[in-house]
């Protein structure tokens, strides 16, 4: 069971949460299932739990038992760096799956911390494996999710490789906007759930560099920032900054 966020008691009827009635179903569950298959996939969800802001959904080293579909809220994953500070390894939002890090060794390799009050659907991995063998679409979907995470990690490696600070931040903002837009949010406005220090940790940049780059983007008329509210005024400019990379020319 997750670390800092004990589940509220849920009766058996409430646990039958019906992914078929969830507005995020097409983002975290397979499409094109028959009614019978969809009902069986509904049964994968063992519970819904609420996670308070700042609480951990799971900790590094804990036994891996389940994947979590984020229903509402925002998370960061992090590991302890050599100097004792948290190194941010990713940000996850509603409609995404979290917990895949535990599949390899049967233990979680990072902490998952809620950046705001959140709710997740608990999907026991053993049950997913059993059902995936019976419902081919589910197995394919799990493989797609895992592949997407591999591609995303590869993208982070590129970010931390040869990109300058402005290129890293521009790529981060474009990726964030694309993911939010896929979930029905605005393609130009968002509230940054993470701090600039957390963004810097993720991008391999110092806090001062992140703040300076945000200010430069704002001064150039590329973005507008009011505390954590961010509006992209010139998305083409962000694309041009990223496209300066040799691999994009």
C-alpha cells in the first residue's frame, strides 16, 4: 500500500469504479474493446486513493505491487542524489500511468510525490498480467505505455546532453503543453505545478539559470509569467529555439 496516503475505506460496490465511465479512459486504457472486455478491464482497478499535496504515493525501495493511473492531480518522481538532495526524474499528470519503475526489480526505484492534491486508481500488476494474457488489447496497451516512457527518458537524456539552458527550457515547456493539450487543456496557458527549483533539478540547471531563462523568454515576448501562471505568446519562437539543435536542422 502506498506510503504516506492510506486509502479511505471503500465498499466493494464503490471499488467497481468503471473505467468505462471515466473521462480519462481513452488516455490510460485501451480503446476498441468489446463491452465484455471493457467490463473485465474495469475489474483491474482495485481502489481509488487520494494523495495529499506533498505526500508520497510510493517510496524508493518499496515492493512493487501496482501501477497507478493518475485520475486528478500532478506528481513528480525523484531519487536521492549523492549530496542528499532530491533529483527530479520526471513529472506526471492526469491521464498518465505512474509506477512503471518498479517492474524491473519488483521494487520502486524512485519516490512519487504529489505536487497537488491528487487521486489515483490502483491497478495491481499481478491482475494486469493475468488479464493481459486474456485480452490482447490490454497487453499491447501496457507495452505502448512502457515504450512511451522509454522514449520520454531518451528525450530527457538528449535534453541533458548537448542543449543550452534556453533550449532545455523551451523543449520542456513545449512537451508540457503538448501533454496537457492531449488531455483537453489549453495549448497556450497553464499553471506550473512544480517550482522553478524542481524544473531546474529535472533539466540539470541551477535555480538562477531557470529564473534567468524564464525572464529572458518573457522579455523577448515569448511567454508571459505571473507567479505560476504561464501563457505562451509565441509558440513558434519556442520551436525555433529547440530547432537550433543540430539534429533538428
